[in-house]
C-alpha cells in the first residue's frame, strides 16, 4: 500500500505542477468566473508577475515530484 500511495502522490504533484505552469498563460485564466463577477480583480489576476509566480509554484511542484521519484528507501544490508 505504501508504494501505491507514493505513486499516487508523485502523479498528483506532477499533474498539479503542469496545470499550474500552463493555466496562467491560457485563455482559461483570462475568462473565468472571478473576472466576470469582480472586475476589480482584472488588473491583479492578469498581471504578468502574478502569472509568473503561479507558474513558478508549478515548476516547484514538478521539482518536488521529480525528487520524490528519484528518492529511494535505503536497502537493508544482508544479514546471515
């Protein structure tokens, strides 16, 4: 069960990271509920610095997934 949980966590981190990298630069980001409902958020949410910060969090999430994928548990030495 531990191995299955680890695989699920790695896939979730990777998928979330890719979503956070790509979403701020797509049309989904520019046309959403919050921009229609609260027009005062338009300058904040469409700011390139905020988009870059969200993409940076996505890259960090991908890096975490890669680190989890590379890290292995140390094997026990063989005893006689």
